[in-house]
């Protein structure tokens, strides 16, 4: 099977994009368990793309329950090199309005109970993560969104909370005071795992609300769903227009993130773990 180099992680309706024809559905088993759902392989005028509904069919998986290691590993096994993450988020700034799209460039971690790495059990690796989102992929998505006339913002910090509850007013005000831009529950550990897998990762943050800091505009499930649905059509247009523009030759740091990251000496490496991670590190261990 030919490698699928572009992946999209988002809602189950995102892959229903005009012009994209579903070619196959793949149920993939990984060393880390099963992904959120089967992966839909689509084709847009010769461009293959893999769609994975993050929360499964019918939205049955909570953010804390996501098997992000399996999700990223499964996409890597298909040959994916670039991931577009589609995430609902709350705004922590007045100028980032509901139904806007934010493409963040930084992450701040407020989660507590999620597996964050493929490594351990006999193999130690420390990746560089100063720039958690791929700048090249983010810039391309921004340019396409601007050309489509969408209300889009480039840059800002995404603070990722554990959930599933929304913030308290005290938390929301603290996040604002720290200068964060948007708040969500899903970009970590996705972004870290994508970097470990040497996959470019960028997020389209779909603003659904003002979290709970703005008086009279407090978040509610009804508002979140209403604004999310309103943004879905814009995202479909953006994904369709962006696919032909994504660079096939990557020169960003994402593409070689593991080149100097593995610290364990070859003679000390756990062979069972090395076999499990061969998809990620095999090319480095065979040098």
C-alpha cells in the first residue's frame, strides 16, 4: 500500500469533505493498543489523506481516556508525515472571538494523568520541544485560511487542561493573567508524541466560547456545540484547499527530531522495547 503522508485528527464529520473520496477504512492494531477508531483513507485528486476521529464514533472517548500513543503510532504506520489537528477550544482573549480559528505556536501543560512518551522500559530519549507546533505546516494553514477569507489568527499559547470539566472562574482568570490565548483538552500529549514520531503537527483551534472569564459569556455545552458546528464547514473548506499546498519535502526540525535524542547506548538498549519501537527508531539503531 502506498504511504499516506497527510493525517487529520478531528471530529468524525471532518472527513466528509466535498471532493474527497473515501478509498478504504483501516482498523489498525498497535503495540500501544487500539486507536480511537478506524482510520478513513481518502483521496483528493490523487492526494491521499488519513482521517481519524479523535473521540471515536459518536464521541464516546473522554480527553483523559484518549489512547494518543495508539493514535499517533497508527498514523505513523500508514506513512503519515504531517498531522492537522482540529480542536474545539475556549478563548482567553477578547480579540479571539467565538467561531474564529486560532493556529497556536506554543503549548502549556496543565494535565495530570496521561502517558506522554513512547519511550521508557529500557530506552531513554529526550526530544527538543521548544517549538511544539510545526512552523512550516502552521504557516501554510494560515496562508490558505487567509486566502479563503476566514477569520484566522496565527500564534498564541494553547493551555491544555485535564478535563472533562471546564475551568473554574479562578482558573480562567489565572490563565488570562499568564497571557495564554486558548484553552482545550486534547493537544497534549498528541503534540509530544507526534514530535517523537517525527511527524509535523499543527492545530486548527476552533473557538467556541470565552471560557468562563467574560461576564455574561460563560461557556455552556449548548454554545460549544452551536459554534463548533458553525465552524465545521469552514474547516472542511480549509482542509480541502490546504492539502495540495502541503510541502512534500520537509526541512523542519520535526522531520529529524530523534536524530540525536536517543540517549541509551546501543549495548544497553532493551531489545523487546526496541522491537516495539522499530517503526520510530529502527533507522537510527541500524546505523
